[in-house]
């Protein structure tokens, strides 16, 4: 019998290469890179989408040709009806106004004087957001003795009128020549009338 002491075999050690746990900092970096890459892809798409929405399409932008012929049928301030047919074949000045509008009162003498003196342009009024009784009294007091209609929003919307007063000028063929937002001056209005007269004669 061998009395020699046999040392027990050491436990077998399996060599395993372990991957250290990912640090929170590394995880945040990976997330940041992923987010940055996603944003880089999304930003151009968002820019394209914004421009696509804001870019007016041809079908959304009303043509200015024959703008005066856009249909309306409104009660006239003096009775009866007024339609777009009243504008046909003449240079037309349309003033959109209200009796409570201070700038409308300021410009009334100019409109009264020019409407009486002009032999080349027909003047019309569109009463907006006003009581017919008050509007009629205003027109009579200010000498605005050309035809007026009571606009229910049809005319203002069709011609994109958002300011009182607004004056629109149309040529004989119905094409839109220009607008004045705020009180008119004789010089500015006469210049637009002259431009309207020149349409078709060039």
C-alpha cells in the first residue's frame, strides 16, 4: 500500500471568455447614434412635406382672368338684385365698405368725386357686415350715388377681401387689374383705372 499522500486534483477550470456588461454610457451613445440617424432621414422628408403643403397648386389658386365674372347674386341697397352681369364690358371700380368703418368715411369724398367725374369707369359699392338702413343713410350722406349691393360674404370670399375698405379695379374683359386695401387716394385709383383702360389696347 502506497502511503504517499495523493493530493486531490485541482478542480478543472473552464476558460470562458466573458464579455463585460455594457456600460450605461455606451448604451446612451448607441441610442444617440440611432436617433441621430433617424432624424437625418426624417428631416428631408419633413422639409419636402412642408413645401408640398405650402406650395399652392394650380387648382387652388383662383385665376385672375375674367375675375369680375365670378358669379354672385346679391340684394341691391336701393332694391332689386345685383349680379356679376352688371360689370360686363366696362372698366369697373368696386369699393367694399361699411358705414361703421372710419377709413371708409375718410375715402368717401374721393370716391364720390371720381365716380361723378369719370366717363370711362363704372363705380359699384359692396356693403359688408353692416345694417342696410345704416348703409343706405351713409351712402346718401356721403354722396355715393352709384349702385351698391349688400354682400353676404359671397363677393368678399370670391375676391379675397379681408380688409375694409378694399377697392378692386377690373378691365373691360373682366380681368383683375389691382386692389387698394385701406382708403383710396385719387392718384392711386386713377392709375389703376388707366391700367384697366390699357388692357386689350396694347
